[in-house]
């Protein structure tokens, strides 16, 4: 049973039935899923959530599917790590990492959105799924689409890291490498989506797909003991994740699971692609598109579709935004690894480095509870660290050689 | 020759199902006004008060007009203009 009332234009409020459509015919505003929260409130209790398997589908009343989920039955419910070592370094009291480096099966939060998108694509009767991707989405659609028996067309910028290309190809999708950046790929895909009747998860399935991001936020609430954090720091590319995390917090309050909501939401971007943070810093809601130039390729969207709404979330919640250099990104990846044993992709470096700046500048209160959203695994972007890590000690296969090496390690090693 | 304008699905009802239509050279706003003459209603869907709507992206020969001269960008015969709703992706 579904609690979806329909789709609604975020700009002009016109309502539409549940179909694979994504923009308002009148003003081109994005369509969003609206729910009947009064009915959800009656059936979705904390006890009921706790009785369900530990996957993103435990919040299914708040997801836009009609029948039983068919994709991502093991996705979601990643750890909320209490990061005491990192908190010590940053000088804050309560710090948590929401660790989506370990989402099943492809190690990024995109497994969440794709679980919902492909379940919905099946309900709509599509046999082919497609996406425009900076890498993580390509992996999730390739893998979960293989498992669910869909034909798959995956469009990526040709400059993507080699390891990300291999990690798509192994699932044998039709992988199309486009000469151009992500914005070029996206523009091309929207023209292809006009012509071919496929389920493009981030185009005509977008209203449903994007709802899957909310489960990252639902889980934070549950894992904090049914309360919301004081601060949450979220990486922004299109701005979609940030708006959906905020929506997830608000709806947990709406259905009575959350008693209070005073969270400040903070945006993190790389300086080489920071149209959302630039708008936040200049106290504007006008997003000026940029040509991305950053090692954080999964955040390199110069023309963020939900940027306008991301600035609204920051304003409404009393948050702020921060941008960080490539060097700061690499330092933050290493800091998270050596303090908490978590290897994040470049986007995770962006988020932690931005959080660090927000703490140092007093935008984030050191005495409050802060959650940092880490959205993908560092094994996917190892190229970014080449030349920025230490080197192994090389020895001959005998004890004397090892002990010689050990002397050097004892003098200056860790 | 004329300016070629690619029309997205949500607007094709106004163009009798045509995916591509032809328009007159000039600034982007001149072009939109010209199209609105031939296909009434299309102008207000794409623009409001002489400005392109927030969730509409306009490309001239694959370049976003916000990197050119925005609404004042000039188009000439043979140019291809794409009108595309903003779409999400990434994080």
C-alpha cells in the first residue's frame, strides 16, 4: 500500500498523478512526491520500524512505491560512527560520521536512490534503465540493474577515473563514455530521454529516485536515539541530497517520531565547483553556473538543479556553507582515515574539510552534536591520493633486513 | 536557413508534437517572442518578464547561455538552440 498522494510542482504547486514525469508542464519546476502524513502517522510507529530488517526499506511508508520492494533489499542502514578520535582533533564534544562508504552493494549512498528508482521503474513496467553519472550512480545502476534483470544504458564523462569505469564495466551494462563534463552528459541524456522510452533514474524517474536519499536522514534520526542532531554537514553537487535530508528530518517530526527539530544544515563544496556555497555566502538564492575544476568529481556539477532549494534549506535551518581546496580535501581524507579508520572518497574529504572550517570559524558550535555525512568509499577514487601518501618500507626477505628497517621506524615512524 | 530550436517533451504539445522547430535570428528573447507568435503559449512557459525561468536551461550550440550573454545572447541562421529543463544528478 502506498501513502503517496501524487506529484506536485515545487514552484507553482500544480498537481500531477504518479507517472514517470519530472517537470511541471507549465513552469518547468521540478515535481516532488507528496505523502499523506496523517495516514502514515497512524501506522508508522517506532516499534514497527524496529521490527523490520535493517535496510532502507524499514521506512517504506515514507518511500514512493506501491508494492513490495524488489531492489536493494540489503541496501542502507549503514553505521553512524561516534567519531571520538576525530572529535578530539577538531576540538568538539559530540561528533558522528554517517558512514555510507559501506552501503550494499556498491559502496556509496547512490545504492539508496537506485533501490527506490528501480523498484519504481519495475512498477511502471520499464525494461531498460539508464542514467547520467559521475561514477557512483553508474555503479549502483549497473549492479542493482543487473541483479533485477534490467537492460542498462550508463552515460559517463569520458574523463572519469579509470577505476570508476572498471567498477561499472564489470556488471556488463552498455557504458557510453561521452566527450565532455557531467553537465554535457546530463544535457545529452535529457535529449535522449525525450526520444527513448527508458527509465532514466535521474531524469524521468527523478521524483521517485531522489526520495531514496531521505533514508540517509531517517537512519541518522533512528541511530541518534530518535532525535535530530544540532548540526549536519552535507556534500552538495546538485543539492538534492541536502534538500532530501532536510525533508527526512521534517517528516520524522510530522509523523511524531521526532519531538523537536532544531537542526542547522550546512553545505560542503569544493572551491573548484561551488555555485551553491557561493550563493549561500553572498546571501543570495541565484545560482551562477560554473565550469567545474576539482578532484572531487562526484561533486563536479557546475549547474546544480536543486541549488536554489539547497540555499533555502540553509536559510530556513540557520546553517551556512563552506568550500575547500583540493589540498584541504586530500588532507581531510587522510585525517578521517588515520583517526577513525574510514576511507572516504574525495566527496567525503570535501565534507570533512568543510566541517573543520565551519568549526574553526565558529559557525558550528563545539559543544553541540554534529553529524558529517560521508557518501562514498575511498577505494573508488584512489587516484586522487597518488603522491600524497607515505611509501612502504622495502626490505629483503630476512630478519636482519627487517630489523634494520625497524630501527628507522622507531626513530621516526608511527 | 533559420535557427533550429529543439523542443523538450513537456512543450511538444504546443508544437504539434514537433521535436524541432525553426525560429528567427536575433537575441534569445527575440527568438522566444518569434516562437510564441507561431506556437502561442510557448513564451510564457520558458520565460517570465523577459527572463528565462529559473528551471529552464537554454543552450546555443551546446553552450549554456549563462556562460554567454544570457538573454541577450545573439543567435544566427544555422545555430542550434536547445531548451532543456534543469535535471538533477550527483549528490
